[in-house]
C-alpha cells in the first residue's frame, strides 16, 4: 500500500492512494495541470486512476473538480449532504454514494463521520492485503466510538492544523479563532498528538501530519508535539510533514507487514 500526498493545506489538498488492486485520489483541491504533472513524475496518467473520494465540499478540497471531470471518466464518491454543498454539477452516472463499507476492486474502505463545518464530511480507513491506512483531515474532534476502528493501523494521515498559542496570540479575528478551535473546526498539534497516543500500535510504521496552517503553525512544533507523545510509549513510527506546495515522497508499506519502504 502506498500514499503520495500531492498537496496539503488551506490552499489545496490532494493525495494518491495505491494498493495491489487500485489507484484512487482523495480530494482534488489542486489544478488539473498540477495533478497531471505529479502523475507524470510517477509515470502515471489520469487513465490510471480508478476513482476520486471526497472528504468534504470545501474549496481547498474540491477546487480542481470541475476541470478534472472533463478529463476523466472514473467515479466520484461522495454523499448526499456533500453534494448539496458542492457548487459543481456532477453527472449522475459519475456518482457513487458512500456506504459505511465498500470496496474498489479488492481494496476495502470504511467511511466514518468527521466533525467539521462542512455537511457530510468524512474520513476513511483503507485496507488491502493486510495493510491499512487511516485518513483524517479537517475535524475538530474524533468520536471515541471510532477509536477501535482507528487503532493500530500501518499509516496515519491526520491533520495537525495549528499550535494553540500561535493561533490565540495571532492576528485572526476572534470569531475565526473560535471556529478553528471548536468541535467543528480543526485539530491542534496537541489534540492530534493525544489522539495518536490512543491509536498507534505495533503495526504503525508512518504518521503523516497534514493540513498545517501557514499562519498558526510551524513544522517543528507539529512534529515535536507528536514525537513527544510517541516517545513516551513503546512504538516508534516515522513522522512526516505533508506540505502545501511540494509533494511528499511516496510512502509504502509492503504486504508482509514487517518490511517497509519509502520510494523517493
């Protein structure tokens, strides 16, 4: 199982997931031209993509959808609440509605609700060939009822949006600060680290901290918060920072689950 984060942040989000049976995108908050160039670097084209999964309808996750639809034929996975918020019409034959569990070829995807001020927002647990990946972006908290579902996975892609002190001492207006720290806002570095302390286990190899605020966070602060927590327990996953304007190196977990590889 592989994940290639093409962009992550308030100006655009997009990731490519590859398993033994499928390749699909999560979100399309970048331009078609940028997507095409990133795929070309991996010797791929749009025709190699089997589906697009949307986490929610905010512009930084969907801004490239209109053009992408013109250049592709694959299905777009979404839900009714999300579609009501999308300003881009999608032909009915292109739409697949989320079920709690579904498969793309032989890859199993479990969908769970996230808590964000976008109707229908979701996260995913992706499983294939005994490998697993948790994908959580844009949420103010994670429901404890989902902890069992999210525990001891190989890879975690999870937002670590802001440093609380930087946010509260910064120039944002009060209402925006309150939105960000609310249960329908974004996870802080501290909250993310504490959730990861609950989730990670002996299978966990990689953590990708995502959706960092350019104004209210620093890479070193996000990484330090998570590493401080994981250093207090007996597991030692590698921590990466997903970037806004630069694709992250491809991260791979091999099927036997006791060897890992990073493809540069």
